[in-house]
């Protein structure tokens, strides 16, 4: 069996779909808080053997470890505006360490979701070097929780037979309908354009960036799933890996591509970045993809315009799930 945590969520549900297709002979166990009905569409149509509630999974995993071939741990609290550290300590730090230990004790390969939020303002760059996590200063408790796990994992003598912490950059794509404020800018752009015919972008509050020219590494969720499949099939060296495209793009590019995919002329208004996130706002992120390329991943990453076209036309406009 393969267990996927966060399987009712955005990235987890897409990965589960890819795994079901890639390994049709291996039963999937989906793990999440299945009490949220707004996530049901993400997983209910997929092929799986069992649903396990998040709070029961540690015990379930211990009891069924001999039957597990992989644990893909994508479940986490991902709200960057949440400042209750205890929430992250429980759901992101303690829970991940617990799954790691069970996998280590039972020789189960383990992949978990880290985040580009670990890099903070990017003053030390975006290289997935194993010395860097011990110097990083994330900008919020979410990033701190992910970096805490990365540092802890690197210090462990007892490890799963293969492990990877994937530092996701700005992921967008189908199955994020439930995410609210934390959904991708593409999703919010689509909603605003659909309702008003226009959209808002954050104004720059730095003289070295024009409005809308803030840069992020936007990666399509289907590419994230393909990289995870590669990791499972090839098992490169264990460790931390960036998962972006390696090519930063402007929010203005994203906005224009969304209008184009919807068949509309761009109409963009710039608004002040909210006070509660302004001093923690990243103006540039770009994954250094050298390590994963050296490990043998040679597939091209989806160009921003092509990814947005697929997402908007095949999912958002149709109200479809992946």
C-alpha cells in the first residue's frame, strides 16, 4: 500500500490521482481530516482502498507498517497568516517527526512536504544545500515549522531507507477550491475576473520593484506530482530538494495569462499589500533546481502561460476537479 496524507487537500489529492494511475496495482490509503465537506470533490471519485482520519493515522501506520511501501506526507497546516505557534508545533512538527520515526523503524520510504517559506526573505538565496537550513530565518510560524522539521531530519541518525523533504515554491492548479485566502493567485484572479471583469494585484512597497513586477517561482501542481513519481521510481540521494521551476515570473505575467485563458482583455487594479503581511512579503523567489536536475529529473516544467491555460480552461471554467 501507499499512504498519502493531506489527500483531501490541494497538492495531496492531485498526487493521489497521479499515483493511482502510475501504480494501479498498489492500493492507496488516503489520510486527512475528512470531516470537511468542501474537500470531498478532491478525492471521492479517486480509486483508493481506505480513508484514515488524520488523528488515527499514527496508530494505523504502526499497526499496518508491514504492508506499506511508501508514505507520502503532504498534510500540513499551511496558513501563513496563522500565528498560533502551538498549531504548527502539533500539526507540522510533532506529527511529521512521529511519521518519520515509524517509517524509520519499519523501513518505509518517506517523502514529506517542506516549503520555500523556509527561505524567509531570500537573503541567503534559494539553494537546497543541507548547511543552509541552520542559518535560515523564516518570516512566519509556518515557515519556521517547516524549517524546524528540515533541520531535525538532517540531524537524524535513524532514517527511513529513502527520504526526501520537498521545498514547494508557489504551487497552483486544480483542487484548491477550498483553500480560501491561501489559494493561489491564479485562483483568486479567476474569481475576481469572473465576478467583476477585473482583478487586483498588490502594489509594490519597494522602490526596486514596479507594481506587479514582484517575482515568484510559480510551479504547476501536475509538475509537483511528476517529481514525486520520479522520486519514488528513482530514489536519488536522500535529502532536501527544491521543487519549483527555476524561473521566477512576475505577478503581472500571471494576471495577463489568466485574462487570456478566460478570453478577456486585462483590467488590473493595484492595491496596498495588507498591513499584517507587508513586512513579511516576499518580493522574489526562485528555486535553484541544480540538485534535482543532477539527480536525473530531466522533464521540462510547465510554462506559466500553458499551466494557467490548462487550469483555467479545463478545471476552473468547467468547475471540475482533477
